[in-house]
C-alpha cells in the first residue's frame, strides 16, 4: 500500500463526503465512488462491480425534508476499501454497506448539528458586510462533511488486512445472508420509489416494452439504451403536448418547427 494510493483514496473519500451535500459532481454516488477507489488501488473491476450493485441499493436513498437518508458516501468508500485493499469479497462488501450507511447517517446528522453554529457565525459576518467571512464559514462547514468520511476511511486503512479478514470470517453466515437479503429488498424499494416519481400513464407502455425486449431478445445494455433514446426522440416528435402548434393552435411564434429543439431552447 503505497503513499500515492493512500493519498488518492483519502482524496476520493474527502470529495465523496463533500458531494453528499453539494450533489454537483456526484462523487458520493456508489457507482462513481467505488470505481474511483478501484482505479486508485488498481482493482478497477471489483470497484466497478461493487459500485454498480450498491448504486441499485442507493436508488431509494434520498433526503426528504428533515428526514436524513442512509449515507451512500460512507457506505461506498468504506465498502470499496474493504474489497479492494483489505481482501473482502464483493458480496461481503455489499452486505456490510447497509450498516455502514446507517453509521454514516448518524455521522452526517452530528456534522449538520455542528454546522448550525457555523451558520450563525456566517450570519454575523453577513451583518458585518464581510463576504470573505461568510465564504470562510461555508467552506469550513463543507470541509467538515468531507472529514466525516475521511476519518472512518483512514481508520479502515490503518487496520491490518489480516484483522479485517479475520473479523469478516467471524461473522455468522446467517448475519451476512440476512444483510444480503435486506440489500435485495432495498434494491426493489429503490426501483419502486424511482418508478413512482417518474411513472405516468403515457409512459407505462415504454416501461413494459423495455422489460419485454430484455426478456425475449439478446440485446445488451448499450442496445437497450439506444432503443430507449430513439423511442424518447420519436415520442417527443409525435406527442401533442410537446408540439407547440397543436397545443396553442399555431399561436406559438417562438416555435421553430422542431419540438425537441423548442424544448431545449426553453432551458
């Protein structure tokens, strides 16, 4: 384990912690965080496979109001380190991701409680007219979110691999099996929540068509994705609600005759 590898892992952990709040570059998402850890440690395949599986579980993890979701950042980083650097299997990493996410949930609530005081400090600087002071408090709060992932990651890195494998071997099969089953349930719940948010009567036929094409053909994910894009473009061209002329009786002077182009221009 070289210094460069450790530095890169800590950097990814720090970025994932900050992105859990920013949601700008999505470094906290399992598919990205685990892949980056795999790339830094030279185990790209294991990291990508772990991240892809955890991403299905994390689909249903979202903050709603004051309810804080399980922490995908800590689950991704810690599980990826265990798999790529400590000898744990991918299945063991997936099973451990659930309790790690719950632990991360507690940590993020603790850090957010601390940032309440920082917000008051930023308000004081704002009353004083100090833009630099407001930015300083914002950056401190953001760095705290990164540190909450860095510290657990550093602890896992410091633990010898033999101790990790011994500890994993000591876990009863019924515990790891139960966690794996629970993870499978969470995947189903995640899909259900996503479908519930995006489902409309007009889109259900495409949903079932995708399942039918996947079941009766040998199309891979790339082919299915291309078919989905083509169907979406055709739908935009034909659906009346995306045709300004049909909705407004031809009174929409800004329409250029291309519904897709008009929709993109609106943004």
